[in-house]
C-alpha cells in the first residue's frame, strides 16, 4: 500500500495491484497550481508517497511516480521520464536493502517545476551511502553510481542531506527536456 499526499495535505491510497494514487488528480481550479503563485502551470506541485520499506514498494513507487507524471500532464521528454523512473527504482531499492532495519517506512517525493522535475527518497537510517565505482566482479552496489550518471547526462543535479530526525534524503533533479 502506497499513501500519496499532495503538498496541500490531501491523501489517497493506492492498492497493491493497481496504479497507486489513481484518485489524486485535482479537479479543475484545484491542486498545487490553483493555490500557488500567479502564473503557476497546472503540472507544478509537490507530492509525497509513503510506503513500507519492503521489496514490493519498489515497483509501487515507480508506478506511482509514472502515473503522477501522466495524470498531471507533466511535459517531460520520454527519455527524461525513463531516467527518472530508474532513479526512483534505484533509490527506493537502496532504502529497502539498507535502511529497513531502522526505517519501517520510506517516503518518495516528486516535485515538478516549470522546466524541471525532482524525485527524492527519504528514510530514517543515519547511514549515508556512497557511489561505488564500477567493479565488474560485483552484481550489485552500483545504484548510486547509476543515479549520478543518469543525472549528469541529463544536465541535472543530485545530492544527499540529513533529515531533522537523523535520517537521510537522497534527491535528483532533471530538466523536463533533455540536453541537445
């Protein structure tokens, strides 16, 4: 089960089998842009998804972000969306694999601006992972390296920060249109 909360506090839940967040589409004249700054576009806003720190949450978080981008009609290029979804998968997988012991839930936040989109994954584990360099003898451990490379190639930025509760949040911001 993935809980989705808009910046304005509206909440819905997505089930296991379907797309999470099917009911979060704002009505005409509602949503983040309606109460936002003058000139805000309808796709702009911030949405937060919470889920248990378990394997099933990885595809749920990916679907929830994909469905949110489609529902809000975010004008992102297809390769940007695919890169963003891979980033969501990698960051959520890291939280599930490395933070579940100290963090029973994780949060995925999607923020969309005029010409950018940012995703972040937050957990309560204090450990700050590092991006490993390529080691062809290992079958895992390159998720953050992949996130960093996808972000760099798209002309975006990524980083990590501590939360007020002592956990961490890892984020990546990509432009809605790829570099030419």
